[in-house]
């Protein structure tokens, strides 16, 4: 009677790129991911340009990225990556409250949003969900998104701010943080004239008559988000 031998089945590890401008955060995430039997980090990037290069060269299964990047924003980076790799799984890991960005991130093409303070176990859970083609957000955010789709959201201020385009939203936030027109242009790498056009559009959408009204509204809105 021949002895039966068990064949070892090699586990194909999903390849992940980490995009974050903080080296220590990248290294911590890499250690967390590489400790899993079914996934591994194949590359890292510190900004949108490096992320695009890594995606084109390494052909990952998933991109795990922060929304706040130097130069081009994470939102714009998501759109750029989706343009060259449609359908690529992308998960945003951010320190910012998901109420500010989750819907925009999903519209841009990512499949999930998780906050950094959630912890390692939850982050891995989110990565696996997105790799399985599921959408990952918190239960609270899921209910909020459902309300917006069914027209049941009752906060008019939130609705008006949500009507801003991603670029207008970036300009609006910077106004609320006390940045001037030139500072905003320098940070977003757009001209002063373009910033002014965005300011006019923002005032129109928020039904504000003057620039001081816009500044006041933006400051109060940003302060409310920080205090939420």
C-alpha cells in the first residue's frame, strides 16, 4: 500500500502598493501587510507621480493610499490611476473624517475608505473586502451614503457643500483654513485666475453673495468638521 503524500498548494499573494508621504507610516503598513499569508507589498510611493509610475510598472492587485499627498491630491491621483488601470482595486486610508471624503473617493473610483485610527486588524479587513470587489466604509457612512442616494439627507449645508466639484471642495477647504488666493494656487498647482473662477463657482453653489461671506462660511464649516 503506497503512502499518500500531501501536495503543498502555493498561496498566491495579492500584490499591494502603499502610497503615503510619511515613510514611517508606509513601513508600518508594509510590515502589517507582509505578515499576512495572502498578501504582500510590491511597492511604495510618496506622491501621486510615484504612485502612477509604480502602478504602471508593478501591475498591483490593490493600491492602498492616503488622500493627503504633496502636490496632486489623492482624489486626483485616484482618477488618474483609474484612467490607466480601470477597475483597479483602490482603498483610501486617511486621518481625515470619512464624512468629508468617503463619497468623493467612491465617485473617483476607489472601493473603500478607512480611517488610520481604526487599527491594523480593521485595515486588513478593509483590504480583503476591497480585493473581493466589495465596497468598504463604516456602517455610519454606509447609512449616510444610502440617505444621499435616496434623497433623504436633511442637512442643507452638507448638501450644498456636497454639490461642489472635487477641485472646488479643495479650494473651499483651503479658504476655510485661512489660505489666500495665491497660497491656494501654489498648493494646488493652479493659476490665481483659476482659483478666482473656483471661488465664484463656490459662491454661486453655496448661495453666498460676497467673498467675506464665503470666507466666514468656509471657516465655520472647517471648524465644525474638526470639532465633529
